[in-house]
C-alpha cells in the first residue's frame, strides 16, 4: 500500500517540475507575455493532473487516513516491474504535456485580436466610417492618428499587419510631431510605412500615370536622403477594389528598387504600395521586403496594402474621440 503512494507522489513531483520547465518554454514562445504566467500555471496543473490520473484516493479500512493507490484500470502487473510502471507513467506524462500545450496555446491571442477588431470597429462606426469586415489570418488591425502635433494635418489611419510585427508610432512634444506610423519585422527587412506628402494637393489617383506614382513612392522611400536608393521602377499600377468610403480611390503599385546601406552594400528590394489622396495631400502606405524574400512575403505585403484606409474630410479628429488600444 505504501509503494503506490511513494511512486505516484515522487513521480508526480518530478514530472510536475519538468512540466513547468517545458510549459514555460512553450508559453514564452507562443502566448502574449501578459498572460503567460496564468497560462503556465493552468497548463502545468492540468498536465500534473493528467499524469496522476492513473491513481485514486482510497480510505484505509478502520481509519480516517487516505492514501494513493493505482486505479483499477491499471493492472497490478506494473507494480511487479517498477521499471515498466515508471516507463508507462513517464510516457503518459509526455503525451499529456504535449496535449495540454497544443490544446491551450493560442486562445488568448485570438481573443486579443477579436477585442482589437471590436474596439476599432466601434471607433470607425462612431465616425460613420466603413468597419472592418475581416482581418486576414495571423494579422492584427491598427487604427491610429497621424498628425496629433500642431505641425501636421490630422489623419485617421487604418490598416492590418502581421501579428508578430512590431509597431512604431510618431513621437510628440511641445515642438510638434515627428516620425510616422510603421510596422515591421525589422530583423528580416520586412516593413510597412506610412508616408504623407502634405504639399501634394488634392489628386484623383485614378487619372494619374506611372510618373505620378513613381514620384510619390520615391519621396516615401527617400525621406532620409536620395543617396539611399537607386534603380527604382514601377512595375504595375491597378486601382484597388475594396469597400472604400464613397468617393475614395486607392491605387495599388508594384515596384522594385535597390537600397544602398550605410556600409555601402546594395540590397535589392521589392514591394507593394497603396496610394491615395485625402484632404489636401497624398498618402502612401508602402510595404517592402528583400527581393530574395519577396516570393514568401508577397501575399502578406499585398494584404497590408489592400487594407490601407485613411480619413480626414468632415471628421472630428480630436484625440478624445479615439479609444486607444494597449496591445499594439
């Protein structure tokens, strides 16, 4: 009677410790950090419970003490060979750990994405603007102000980006606003960047030729100087086909160029840009990756460009109107 108790409790403690380490790795890799501790606790407890499911609590005859014994569905022959029992026990542990990991990870992320969509749609609806119908799988929505500072004309910017990309926003101080809205997986060179030409005037992008789009995108990629690129080419321009606000038009442009790095290296890049004209300026969301990666990233970049929307005319763009999201 004491052997089952010792074997079960000792093995459960050891496997529970290993489970915490295993679950810690999986949780830190796959679940947002602010929920990782809670998920870790649940996964580890569930795993430990699964590991000792072969044992049941029994009451000693004639006394109040309880002890652990093997449940009847596990034959006593395992106790005749402790090695077999341990092997079976640990095999069950491994299976239960894997099952608990893959049955639980991901749900907080899905809930977070849905929460963002609901909040953003609430803000868009309050302005009478088209809401987001669908976000591509693995993407997160963004709704932000560009132009909070007195030195810029305010715009409401909306697009979707891959959930594992990092978002950066403009900075503001007493002198005004600096920087832009950008998302990217910077280590791999994949980016999506907003560019606003406030001196571009109101333009009907549907009537423009390739030279107009070339000039607009070149301005966007050369904000740090003309010497950082060469061999820019517009490959194709088509009009976007999305659910746009009445009167809005977006042109989707495919392009290539060569980036000249600070160290003097040349990197071929390829991208997709969405160009529109809202208010008295021209707005460009340009996406790009290295030419080597473009075959893999093209679908992502097109989804970003297709999702781009910008608004200004007839809107109260006071900062108090937007419910900001803390999960970007």
